[in-house]
C-alpha cells in the first residue's frame, strides 16, 4: 500500500523545479509486485477498463484484482493529481488512485496527537492506508471501533513536527517563567506557512502574559531562503497598532549538517534570483557566514517598515537559547511588579519558534535536554 501526501518544492535539484515533475518522481512509489497473488497473468480479451475500487483492469496483458493500494490527498493541485493518476495507471498495472479528503472519516472533534490543522488530512490518509492493509491481511484483527481509532490518533507522536516543549525558569522570590519551545522542522514554503500558522495559534493563548516571541531559524544553503523568509516576514509583520510577531530573530547554525557540493550564495545573488533588482538591494558587505547571509536577507525584507524584529546571527543554538533565557530572567522584576509573583508563575511565558530545518530542531531539542520516550505497545505482524 502506498500513499503520497501534500507535494511541495523540496529536493528540487534531484526531483525537478516544477510540482508536476516532483509528482512524477514521487509517483514512482506506485508499483504492484508482479509476483503478487493480486496479479493475474491470464490475458484479458474484450473487457472494458473501469475505475471502481474493486475493478479489474489490464495493462500489457496483466490483470489487477481486489484491494485498494494507491492513495493521495485531495489538497494536492489538480495538475499533480493528474500526474499521480497516470503514475498509478502505468506503474500499478492500471490500478485506481484513491483520493482522500478531510472530514471523510476523522471526526473534527477528535484531538490528534500531532498538532496543526494540516495534520488532519494526514490522519485521514493514515486511516485509509491502514484500512487498506487490513483488507489484504490473511488474518483478521480485533476491531476496536471508532474509540480505538481515536485513541491511536491521539497517542501518535512525531518529534520535531509541531512539537511543544516547556522549560520553567526559577526567578527566586519573583516566581517562575515558562519558556515554550515550539519546534517544527518545516523547510518548504507550504510547510513553513503551516508551521507558523500553528505557532501563531498556540502562542496567542492568553496573550497578555506573553513576554516575548522569538524565532530561531536556519535552512540549508542548497535552497534559496528568500521565499521562506518572505513567508515568515509576511506572516509576522505587525498589524495596525500592534508589534511584529517576533521581537528577535536568531539565525543559528545547526550542530550537524549533511555534506554538500553546492557553493553558498551571497545575499545579493539570492535576492536577485528571487526577483529583486540591483537598485533595490543595499547590502554593504556580502563576505559573510551563511547565518550572516540569512540576516542580510531578513533585514532587506524588513526594509523601511519602521517596526523591526532584531536579527542576531552566528550564535550557536545553545548560546541563543541561553540568551533567550537570560533576557526572560532580566525581565522578571518588571513583570512581577506589574502582575505579581503568583501571576508570573502561573502565566508569564516566552514563546520560541524553532523552524526552517530538522537539523536545527534537533539541535534545539538537544540544547534543552529533551529526550524521546520509549515507544509503548507492540507491532502486529
């Protein structure tokens, strides 16, 4: 059983620069094993090709029968769905592509273990894939009903994707402050937008007691960061009479990264590649680290907006987190005088968004000493 989630621009040097090209490469996962019991080598004569779920279709004298195998989600573009349909038809011996839609089976009232509204369509896909696997199993499984499905989805975890980790800072008699790390390894335009939407949602609860909102960002130098930072800037710029979403932005290298043969581009070249003109760009020095380059791009995008999010480059992730904690502790007396120590302990918090790279998220989780719990339960073979 194979499923394709929402397609976006990632690994474009290998998969192609157009979504349809990426869909074609991803669609290679749709294959039927020619030795499978579901495939008959008996020639088919004068039989019309139909597209129902339990269809029998032909491709080069082969017949596919029975179970559903190939799935994708309806939020992919129409052109991508068309390409994936062709992949299923060619690679899967004519098997139908099943389109999954949100709200088809997963109750909107269910609380999923994976946060973010975009995970609901993924839960629908996961259910369809599991259901299709069970249909093909020789032995039956106990049916735990809708409650069992709800519990399973509620217990699902995915470290580094819309993950929240809270750290409490002690400030002696002044009470305590929580620093909430909202970690999402988004690194494509659509996933960055989804991740920031999630951050805005979770960080806006009881906004009176949010002391600061801070962004820690990095992305691989193989991709142009301008579209990603444009999204961050557009979603974080202040509305009328308000402050920007982020008080400060830290551009930090991850503790580890994969080897790359691609040379680092300058901020000027990246902005020109993204459509800016030479006359629009005023960067004094471009001989910089990659984090300096990201900061130059960020400052250029902020332009003359008046209210700016301060850009800090080249601290390690650990140094940035220590700085964020230190600034929170320095602000404690002011907040305690304003709201009282009890209110400070119960409500005051700093919201930190960590995004742009899974490597970066891993570095942040390591810096705050987060460890993954052992998985519970067992696999059914």
